[in-house]
């Protein structure tokens, strides 16, 4: 085993696998609950980072009116505009890339979670052989291995396999990808709620396309990979929205109003809803940031 | 502003890349080779091919699917050890994307496809990792979703299908190659149980009154009226074939995956910590100390005369002295992993590595290389 794999296993993968099994044992051997609990724990662990990210984005939102003024003033002189923007960021103590790190950190976690789910479900002998090397053994005895195999059936789905539910319609089997649709809907919803709008036409177009493609892309992943990963995506999206509502203290807005008004609030999302922050949005429509934006103007 | 736009869209792109990485994680087919020897022919199911090979020379007799042919519903990946009966070679073909399998009957002489079960228009079976076995008139297969199926090898028509009763862990998955004894077909399951079915009807004859604390995933070993069963609770169990009562158990150093090799007065068994023991028929160690391999020993050792061959997951093939377990010689086949049992055919020791550029490698008894077949 190469040193990178060894370190990754030791630091990420092995603790995740064992934690997942312990949660499975504690939660009545219900693997869906174990995935939900693991997701919540990961979000709690990442909370300091995501909160920092959201605070940085709030600051960026508060600077929007002044950035727009700069845009109007130096719109034709790109070099001067960039200089003034950097100056403004410095004055405000804002790093426009401050939101990147938390998102980047989540890539290996996402992959490790997927691998942990697949390995614990032990769908084929090679996965089980790999699993055998990763389980903690206490007093030389592998107590966790007595939990194997995991009960992987959840309602209509085998959590360790891609979603292949069919309904016969007129003698033809029609696929019914319920979990995939849930991933698409929750991803779209969380993006819709949390992605700030933009006044810049180019940015608006890019955002619109990304907000369309990202849910479809995650839907495609979900349809082709194990259903357990879909559970992780859905739970993460829902938790992202709850966290967003907590931060903005705007539950109604997070759930309903933004759709009705066709507007989105200021605080950016976090993956897998996958909407990294934007500094190009206008003053935020949610009550608290908007008040801050006004006060910044005056 | 530009930086923020850059920031957002680059990160979304990175998320997509992460998604692609995830997709790649799930799409690589895994090889779990199986081999069978019948009438001086070696049959190997490994990854995307089933081969019939002359074990003496390594000359290929046929392959399925043929180079210019279409395997139809029998395509993609082949895991389980084939069964050879009368004029047929039976194989299990799996679609790794869905884990669904079909059983296929090939002509023994040419490798031509004769039948598929279930036919393409019917729903497929669950994954099949357990080796296929035959009593000469029927072929038996256990599936990863708890079905045991008996087929007519000539036509592929099912004689019976039995769904094993569940025991609180969902389907009673079968990964262990069953054994036949008289009118019994004994099956070990991933949900820790041992069950005996009637060979002719598929009806349940007995569930073993004892239950292991770990999954039973490997081939069972039959020795007279005693059945030896390895489990993921680090034990090897000796079980009375009459009613499934436990006779004794031996605690190993880690999971015991495959049952032992029977070698005269002793049983040779390996575990996933890489230890190999020789036990007497009461489960007492014979060698002064167990042999320590270089990686987990998943597969049943192979005993030929006074030689014991042990294959480990790190890709080493060891030749031990049966009497005291001392090592005589080892060869390394890395990057291949040796996960499935070696076989002996025409005085050749044959292994089918996983993750190797070679599908099959044959050795002389002294572990000098005889021949190998590239992918």
C-alpha cells in the first residue's frame, strides 16, 4: 500500500468506516439512520468552517452596494476597477476567496463517505477483503465484524446498489428513480434558496446554467452509484437548508418565500447543493442582510 | 466581483470533478476468479473471459465470449468457479453495474453458448460469487440475494428454486460454495447460518442449531460426516453433517474465510491475518507454530502429496512442508492478489490472480514458472 493511501485510510477512511458501523449498531441496525447520523456528525464537524465561509460571504454581500458603485464609476477602466476592488476588500478585511477552503475540504470527505458506505455494505468479496483490513479490532477480536453483513434493504432499495426500481405499465417496465429525483429536487431547491442572484447578465446566465446542471449532474451520479450515496446527498441538502435558515433566521424565506418571489437570499450554499459563493450578487433579499446592506449604503 | 464569479464557478466545476471521481469509484469491475479442472482441461472464469486451457502447455482451447462473437445476455464479468458436467460448462455472468447475474451453459468442446438462465426476457438473478457445483445430473447455484437454484445442465431448465428463509439481515446472501453429501445440499450464508436442503426438491432439511457470530462466506469443506466451516468471527467450526450440531471450534487470529484443505490426518487452514495452521481432527494445532504469510490468506490452501501451497492476498505463493509447516520456497506475483483457491492440473499448480496483467499463471511443483496467459 502506498503511503498516501495508508495515510488517507488512517485519517479519514478507517475512522469513517468504524464510526458508521458503530452508529449502525447503536441505531438499531438501521443503515439509513446510520448514514443520516454520520452526515449530521460530519456537518457538525465542519460547522466552524462552513460558518466562517458564510460569515465571509455575508461580508461580501454587505460590500455589494459599494462594489456596484465602483462598477458604475470605473466600469470602462478594468484595471482601475480591479485596483479599487482590491483596496475595498482590504479595507473591509475580506478575502474574496475565503469561502473556498471549506468547500475544497469537503471533496475528500464526500469521496471517503461514499467509499465508507460502499465498503461497509460489502457488496462483493473484494470489498469485504478491503473492509477486513480497516475494521478496528479490540483485544485482538473483531467485534464490529459480527455486525456484517449490513442490512442493506431499505423499503424498495438495496442501499449498496444503483437504483433500479421499475413499474410495469402496459407490459413495459418503466424506471421509477425516486431517490434520484429526490436528489435532483433537494439539490435544485437548496441551490435556489441559497444562491444569490446577480445583476451582471453574464454572471446571471452562468449561475442559471450551473443551477440547472448541478442538480442534473448529482442526479446522474445518484442514478449510477449506490442508493446509500443518494441518502447522503438528500440529507446533506436538507441539513444545508436548515443550517442556512438558522444562520439567516429566516425559515419561511428558506422554505417558501424565495420561490414565490423568484428571489434568493444572500448567504451562499454549501455542497453537495454545490453553490459556492458569489460576490456579484446585489443587496440580499433576505430581511437581515438587506437591512445591513441599507445601512452600509447610508 | 470577477474573482467571486471565478470563485463560484470554479468550485462548482470542482464539485463536478469530484462527482466524476465518484463515478469512477463505482464503475471498475472487480475480478473474483474461479477455476475448475475436469478431464485434463482447466476452465478459468476471470474478469471478462472464460477460458478452456490445456494445463500442461497453457494452450488455449477456446474462450468465451469468442474474439469476434457476442456474448449477449451472458456478457460482462465472470466470477464464480464454473461447473463441468456431461457436455456442458456452466458459468455465471454478472453485470457489475447492477450486480445482476445469469447462468449460462456452454458447449464443453467449443465454448459455444447453448442456453441462458433466466432467458434475456426474464428478470436476472442476484450476484453469484459462490462456485457452481454439480452432482452429475444437476447443477446448483447459490445467489447473493438468497436463492438456491438447481438446473438441468443440458437444457438450462430449472429443476427447483428455493429462497432461503431470512434471519433479520435481509436476504440470506450466499457467497459460500455449497457442498453435496448424499441427499443433502449444505449451504452457508452471509447471515451467519448453515442450512441443509434436500438435493432433489430444494426443501429445507435442517438449519444448523448453532449460529456463528460472523458471516460464512467461503467454501465449505466436507470430510466424511463432518463439515468444516470458516466464519468472520475468527473461528473454524466442525459441524456434524447429520443435524448441523457443532462438534468443536478453533479460534484463529482473524476471519477464517474458506474451509480447510483436508490432508490425511490434518486440516490446513488459513486466516485473514495471514496465519496458516495444521489442525488435527479435534481442532488442536499440530505444527509448533503457525506459518505466517505475507498477506491475508483468503483462499483454501492446496495440498499435493507432502507439499502445501498457500496463496496470500499480497500476491505470494508459498510452498510449505506439510509435516511441520516450514517454508520451502515463495514466489511473488504482485501486483496480482491471490484471492481464490489454487488448483492442481497435469502436475501444474495454477493460480488466477486478481489485478494482474495475467489471467492465469501455472507453476511446476517446485514453483518454477511453467506458463502464463496474459489478459
